[in-house]
C-alpha cells in the first residue's frame, strides 16, 4: 500500500479502499495492515529522517521505491509495536525485499533496520535483530 500511495500519489483513504477491497483478509489482519500503512504514510517524513541517519550516502529519496517503503513500514512497526520482537519485524522486511526487490536490497535493508533497532528503547533492543 505504501508503494501505491507514494508512486500513485493517492490519498491514504483511496489506497486502503482500492487495495484492501481486492483482498480477503480477516478483520484483525485488515485492521493491522491498515494501521501500519496509515501510520507509516502519516509519519513518512520522520521515518525517512531515521532511515537517513542509518544509511551512509543514501538519502531515502534516492533509494529504490520498494526498498524505501519496506524500510518505512518496518521502521514504523519497530517504533510503534514493541510487542512484536524486532527480529520478527526485520525478518518480515527482508522477505518483502527479497520478493519485490533484489538480493542486494536484502543486505541493504537489513543493515539499515539493524541500525535503527539499536537506537530504540531497551525493550526492543533486547529482543535482537536481523
């Protein structure tokens, strides 16, 4: 959804309506997907600032769109869902990068997210990373 939102320049409401309409998710999964997407879209600028701090010589706007949005989504989840172990969030992000980007992107995303994980409060940092 983040990819569609950014590249299509649609409102979050439009993206949710069109993307989730075609999916058959249970109510809990849909609510979680919607919350992650809407939160990451709303906080894109602050998430990009965190990503920028961890990525040497790579501004988010110069990253591949898939990588940038995988990083935004995972960074949002790391910040706002401490109940989910950081290692799980990072591994899910790596699977998305592997499926929709490239093997080089997997290493790139892993390095940035591990750096972000280390900046989080102790409750997440103690859970380990990718």
